[in-house]
C-alpha cells in the first residue's frame, strides 16, 4: 500500500489534456507540495475524422497549449505517442463491434488503455503516484487492503463508470484530486486562479458514435468485401423498407433514420437488431430494446469479492447517470445473470455496464461486465418443484435454480 498520509515531496505524474479538469488536478496536487509532472497521451491522429469536432472528447487538441499550461504551473511536461496501442486495444474492438452490430464501448476501452499507459510512464519516471482529472473517488479498505473506486458527490459530474475496470495495482497508485468537487466548482476555481486552459468539450454521448465520427476509422480498416448490405425490415409490421449500405454506418438505438432510397421512415422507429448471416437490419419501436434481464459476460469484480451467493446491486449504463436496481446471480466462467427490478432501455449486446453497492453519491464500484443475451426471464426454484412433486425414485434430481428466457 502506498502511504498517502503525507504527500509533500512525493512525485506524481498527472495525465494532462489542456482542459480544466486535468489542469485543476495538477494545480491542487502542486498546492499540496507534490512534485508534479504533466504527461499528455496522444491517442489518435486528427486525420482520422474530417471535422475536428468529431474527434474523441479525450483527444488533445493542442500540445503547445498543454506545454504552456505546464509552464504556467511550473511543472515539467512530457508527451507520449500511444496511437499504435489505441489502435489495437480500442479501434480494432470498435471495428469488430460495428461489423457485428454490437454496442460501442470505445470510451470504456480507451480509459482502460490510458490508465495502463499512465501507470507505465509513472514507473519510467520513477514517480510515487499517478493522477487524473476524473470526477470520482479512490478509496482504501484498511481491513481487506483493497483499493476501490467510489462515485462523485455530483451525479452530473460523476465519472466513476469509466474507471470501473482499473485493477487494484493501479488504484494503489492513483490519486483523484477532483473526487469531492463538481464540474461547476472546478469551473469557478479555474477562473479564480486564472489557469490558462482550452475550452472543455461536451462529453454527451460517447466517442465514435456518429456516422461522421466513425467513418474514417471504418473506411481505413474495413475492406468493402466485409461490409454486408441487406434489407431493412420493420419487425413491428413484417414489412421491408428498402436496403441498407452496411450496419457499420449505423448503431443500435439509432433514431431519425435516413436510408438511401427510402423517402420516409416513421420517427418512432429505431434500429433494434441486426442479423449478420442475412445481413438484414431490423427497425421497430423502442420496446424491442427494453428488457428486464440480461446475461453478463467477462464479469470482473473487485479483489476479495464474494461471488458465492446472489447479491442486490445497482447498475449504471453509459446512456444514463441514473442507477438501476437489480439482483445478480453469479455463474461459472466469469458470467452472471442480472434481474432488473424495472425493465431498462436501451439494453444492447456487448454494452459495458458497471455494478455499484448502492445508489448514493458515495457508491462503491463492485465490478463491470459486458451485456450478453437479453431477455425477460423467470427465476425458477427447482427445490420447491422437487419437494412438491409426487415421489418417484426413477426421476433424476434437478438443479436448484435456473433462468428461463
């Protein structure tokens, strides 16, 4: 465990973007007497999009501006080119999910990659800690010796979702100076202290969601032979609207649909499914993406977490800041089932979700997972069924609990 009782004189590497959040993080740590080093991580090339406004929110727009900010703070500045790694760990996944009509969780993947890079650079620079400008809290349990993430006090500002997959060895070294602050407060302090920052960009939505933003990534990585065209099927009335030019140009839950050669699409319709074998794209009402249960894949929980019994938890999706109450039933092979207390929308395959222990402003992150099969399922107690049946010695015993979709 890293000693955080006295940070004076300790060396910390701060991930710098030039915007107000990371600037305030560096400023506060320096005020605490730490030796602060600014580090910018270059994730993608600007020519990946036609319009700079379509670049990911985390993209560093002006390295010179970041360097000037570090000079203002009187701290050293470094930059590292992470483009090859981001291509492998983020963009390749984006392409794969787009080809299959699955969810885009590039922001989640990118944050995980950048945290690993920052940790590596911290070691290279012989620093004691690393820090970011995320609005979340890093906590330590003295009894279990476990580090974990908690949500910010401001529901609107909270970014604990993005840090959910951060492993314990990185959390041990992570400082989050903005954990108790809101964006509104940081904006006020930035003006008060006169920090020279670039304009912050809205983080509504997520990276590469729009057709314009993802077009460059897809066109440079996907040969035309892999782009499957097909029919557009309205599954509410079993009609065919026309043909689409490839699912990669769309996303699940997309509304205000505009297909080539299709003059009018009902505004209440959205994209709700994709059949890869047929190449058909399904549109329908929003209820087709509303479910009360889901299978979880690749589930990862915090160290020491007990998966031996069902648990009530709260879930967050990237579409909403609201917590959703659910019961989780753990299975084998890092999988589980979620039974939501109320149906949720939209629920999309391969979506990243985060599990919390409560719905408060200090909620603890329990783990994260990817959404697998979705459905409205019934929990069946096989023990009761066994005890209530007529005795039959030849009838085999059954498992105590199953999920029926």
